[in-house]
């Protein structure tokens, strides 16, 4: 993994991962194919630290990422992600951050997990 500065939290000296701003699982969807040139689907990538990358995927679905949060500036404007970025910005590079999985609502809508 390359080391550098996270494009989301701007911390430096971190091991970076590739984040597809338009998730690969959405590339074949008609709306996405009509909205973006083919070359942009594979080239729109952000280099993120593991903490930011993990938090994004725990916070937003792939459909949300593809349709509404497919740029760094869009991600930075999301309320939960903005709060996380503000919190992590001054943390040391070696800090291991754990993000809790969001609670999924059951099909009956009562919030109880199966």
C-alpha cells in the first residue's frame, strides 16, 4: 500500500487504500452508465486512509455513494462524515479506529435485528 496524505481527512504519513468514488458494483446499472463516461467510472478514485475508507462504507450504501456522494467534496459535506473528519483530523497516523456497524432495521420496521 502506498503512503501519503488521505484525500478526505488530510492526515499525512498514512497507509492509503483506493476508494472507488463510484462503486464498481454500480458500474453496470443503467442510470450510472448514462450519468458517467465509461472512462470516469474506473478512473474516479480517491486515496484514503483505512479509517476514512471504513467509515464511508459503514455510513453510506453503495447506491448512495454512486448517486449522491461520488466526489470528495460531496463526501465531506455529508453530516456524519464531516463530524468524523473533524474528530479524526488531529489524531496520530498510528491510531486504530473502529467504526461500529450501523443498526439495520428489520423488515417489520421495529428496529429489532434478526
